[in-house]
C-alpha cells in the first residue's frame, strides 16, 4: 500500500513537473511571438495606449489600411486577413525613391531593411539587427518588432495569428518570386492562401499625398569612363545566353540596365539609375521606360532611330512590358529570369506570374558577373576617384580638428553637410553614394545610425564614427573612419587597434583564386572575437563603378552561403567594427581591389592579392603599436606612404596646405621595431589583452635580444 502511495505521488509529481515545463514553454513561445521588448512601450497591457502627435498620425494610417483590407476585394471578392508590405519597389531595389517608401509612410521606420505585416488585430515588422534600436525608437506601440533571421519568421507569425482558410494579400510586383513561393508553401500547410493584390493598398491610403515618382533625364555614360561600348557588352551577354540555350532574358535590376546600356539616371537618390525593364533576345533589344524622357542624344546612343535589327534598342513605354511579355512568350522556348543571388533578390512574383512556367529558366543574372569584373578603364577610374575622395576627406577632417580646438559648435548634421559639400567640389563628382553618417558618442554604438533633425547632437570630447561615400563618373567610393576628439581611454585604444589589425590582416592576404569570400571573415573578425565581441554587419561587400555602393556577388560574412569567388578586377569593402552598446562604436572601412600576383598555386589556380584603393589616414592616437606585428606595422607604413604620394600631391596641386600638413602628421612613420619605451610599456601591462600576432612578435624579438 505504501509503495502504491509513493508511486502515485511520484507519478503526480511527474505530471506536475511536465505541466509546469509545458506552461513555461508555452509562456516562452508567447513571449517570443510578442516581439522584442520595446523601450518606449512599457505600460501594462490593461492600460489603453494613448497615441499623440506623429504616433497618432501613424496609427490612423494603420487603421486606414485595415479598412482597405476589409473593403478592397481580390478576384474572389473576399476581404483580407493579413497584408504584406515589403521594403522593395517593382525592381527589388536596395534603395528607394520617396514615392516607394511605403514602410516609412505606414510605420515611420526610416531604415533601409524591413518587412511589415498588418493583421486586423496586430501588426509586426522585421528588420536587421543593425536597425533594431532605431526601429524601437521610430515605431509606435501598435507594432511588434522582430529581428530578421530569428524566430518567429513572417510565416510562423502568420500561422500563429491566422486561422485556416485565411487570406494573405500582397502586391506581386513588390515581392521577390522566391520569397512569395517560400511563404506560400509554408502557409499552405494550414490552408492559408497567398492572394496577389494588383492595386497597392498602401498607395491607396497614401492617395494624393504620395510624392510623384521621379522621372529625371537619362544620360549617356561615356566610353571614356565605361571602358566598353554597350553593344560589346550586349554581345558578351548574348554569348552567355547562347551557352545556356536561352532565347533571351528579362533584365529587372535597375543597376544592371544602367550598366549594360552605358546609361545613368537620377530616379533613386544616391544611385545613378532610372526605372526601366530591358528585354534582351538574340534578335532584338527592348527598353521599357518613361518615354517622355526620350532625347535625341539617347536615341543616337542606342541607335533607336528606325530600329529593326539586333544591334539597336527599341524604346517602349514602361507599362508595355507586361503586354509584350505575354505576347512574345508564345515564341520562346526558354527565357532566363534572374534568380536571387547574394544582394540581388531576383525577379518579382509579377514577372513570373506573367510568363508560362515551362519557359522560365531561373539562374543568377550573367550581368552581375560581367559588371563586377571591372575593365582596365574602370579600374583606373576607381583608383583616381578614391584619390579625389581622400582629398575631400582630408580637407574636412583637418578643419574639424582645428575648429574643435578653437571651440566652434559642430553638430553631427553640420559635419555631414561639410563632408557632402567637400565631395561635390571634386572633379567628376555626381554627389554622395548614400546618406552620410556622423555618429558621436553613444550614437556610434549603433552600426547604422544616420543623424536627423530629431537625433542631431553637438560634438564634444569623445568618439566620432564617420561612414560616407561618393559617386563620381569614374567610380564609387565608401570609407569609414573613427576619430576621437580628446584623449581616448585604454579600452577604446585597444578596441580600435584590434579593429585595425583585422582590417590589415585581410588587406595583406595572398590567396588562391578558388577561395570562398566567406572563408576570409575570420581574418578580420579574429581580433574582435579575441575581446569576446563581434559586429552585426558583414565584413565586406562588392562595390560598383558609378553604380550602387553595394553589389553582388561578393559578400564576406561567415554566415553567407555562396559559391562565388574573387576575380581580378573585383572591388569590395573591408569594414570590421566594434560596438559597445550604449557607450561607443568603431568601424574602419577601405575599398580593396583584387589584383593578380602573376604567381600560380601548385594546383594550377592563380594567386590573387588585395590592394587598398581608399586613401584616408587612420587615427594615430588610437593605435597601440605594441599590439601590431612587424608585418602589420610595415603594411601601415606602406599605406601611409601611398597616401602621402597620391593624396599629398593632389592636396599640394590644389594649394590645400593646411590639409596637407594635417595629412602628413597623421601618416607619420610607425617604428617597426620594439623601442625601449614600448618594451617598458609591454612589461608593465602584461595583463592587457594583446593580439596573438602582436604578442608572438614581441616574444620573438625579446628572445633574440636575450640570445644575443
């Protein structure tokens, strides 16, 4: 009897424990699906949220969208239970014109990565880890906030919120085909349907307040900058299509259209492109854009007058692409439709829905790889553009230090405007490549902070992170530098030096051409990992030539899964960082060119190397040279010598002597041996976290000293 009682109690205990565990799991899942804890939304759930000012305006827009979801019908004449709002335009562009900033209009979030979902009783938005803090501040409390790449995914969230037979609507022109299909597959398990809504509901509530789409002039990009005629590029593309047994391809990426035809535009801020589709077949070329901007120069460039052969371009109205695709598809056996690759998301669901499934051949666009490998003219142009860019940065940074010492009032925004102005005064300048970021103090700990009128603060003694870039007719630049106005702490110096070491190690590498970019990430991150830290962005990405500052196929990130390798003539960024939440941040960024060493690997592959084309000094007082190995110090001295040679000569030619002397001081020689002062410093600070390479080098030198 006693045993039974004990057994019963044990069984009851197990049930209670199991119940408790299940309750805890349920609570964890519930919390997970509530989103990230919002710092501005801490009131208890039973209190009514009061929306005021901008938050109230945004709440009304959200309510108006829900009204449209009820009254606007699809082809089946039923209301929507959820509506997706992606951060894309019809071409899945990474950057958007104001008229396409639908998430910003609906939510107030100004970041460049995001995806929103609106249901009748909830609303959620996903964004990259770099924008979480920014989104938390900008979104009102009607929105749940989630990190992209973490649970719940958009599909998991919809499945938790919707019942079977629910309908999820989206504009098929704004959703990449691969994303649509993936979501459709996951939702179909619960009989939830994806419904294409061809009239964008956000545009409908935006109404007459929506800015008019930009439709600026299309200009010819001269061969003296492009390095190759457009008809030669088309011939190479057609050769690729022949090899894949394709009748043609639809080009949906705006940067690819601009590159292939040697044309540029101003439809999207900071990216020299124009809205257009391009249809390439072996017999014809059809460019679909706003025909109101046709000019005699454009027609002459494209040989568009009386075009009836394969070596001229027919100009057609932007909207005609849908009719022509349906008509011409009847004559094709196989059409290449771009698939997702690295930073490019491929064609939209609308493109795929227009074409018969049996003729669609999904592959990465060959234009991505033609564009990434710069020709000799483009390579030289990129180098020259970076020299002029270095001149602009030296001018601004030298004035910054002088004015700060004099006690001038300098804010983040005023310094950003000075940087932009300095770039625009350079030869061949076409403005900036992205909004200039000046992040002072705690703002520098936010990896993608961009100052605004609301967040703008005055610079005082402390850390300043500057991330900026320029567009020039002969190249695109991007550079990040971190300064300190005042005296940095030992912690800040260590962090800065570790970031610099990571950058140098990647720059110094010689490697076989079959090496995958993701495999290089540990070189740059290693010193930062050594301090038990990491940074939330990739170490590097491809960069265009008078094009987008971020382009495929190069992505240096240990989480990236790609098979594409480096080729001679590729340009990409090298940008390790360190961010201490709520305190300070550091990022250093150069653009590297891939060069051929002329040597062969034993397996027959070429040995490649990198050459820095960015030429802007580092912050000398932030560098602890005892942490640098001898090869790293030599690299730094060689780099500084190149700045003095190229940027210095240009500063003298332009009679910018204040900037010249500032640059000379910032690039002074670093002793490549251990001085007595360094030795004494090392001996008294052995508990500091030295880099492995630095420690080994010092140990080696001390050993030699003792033996001799």
